[in-house]
C-alpha cells in the first residue's frame, strides 16, 4: 500500500485545472495510531496558516456495500485551493511533523475532490 504520491499523481493533480476549494479525502490504516495522532495535532496547530479546515474525522464502523475496506479512519480536509495544498505539504512546518505521519501510517488513499451542485 502507498504512503506517498507518485510523480504522475502529482502531475495529474496539478494539471487538473481545478480552481477553488478542494477537499482531500483521506482513507487511513495505522501501524501506530498514537504517532499519527501527534501528526494530526501538528496539522491542527499549523493548518490555519494555510486555510486548512477539518470537515470530517471518524472511524470506520462497517462496510455496508462492496468489499470490506481495510481502512480504520476517514478524514476529510478542505484547502482553499490546490496551491494552498501544495504550499502546505511543501512547508518547513509540515516537514517538522511528517515523521509522525510516516511512523503512524500503514497505508493511505488520498483522493482530491471538488464540491458539486445539483446542476453538476
């Protein structure tokens, strides 16, 4: 399972042409949840600087439709823009907490999404 994006995935994101807020859906599986919680606390501490908002944080209860998922927690984080996301993950402050993410995660899916309206 992956813990970091490939170059192709980063290129696809940057070339998506999306403007405006972007919500990052995190599907998380842990090897050390306490370490990851240190990372989450660090994100919470510096997130305002980048316009980051926590929209949802919760544990998976059960798979209702489809194959069982191996993820334990889902988090949805909103950034004001792709640029804000890239600035956040490229910052020195993020570099200072990334070790807890690496120490804590077994695997992750990170899915960039945009909000739709009924007309979309």
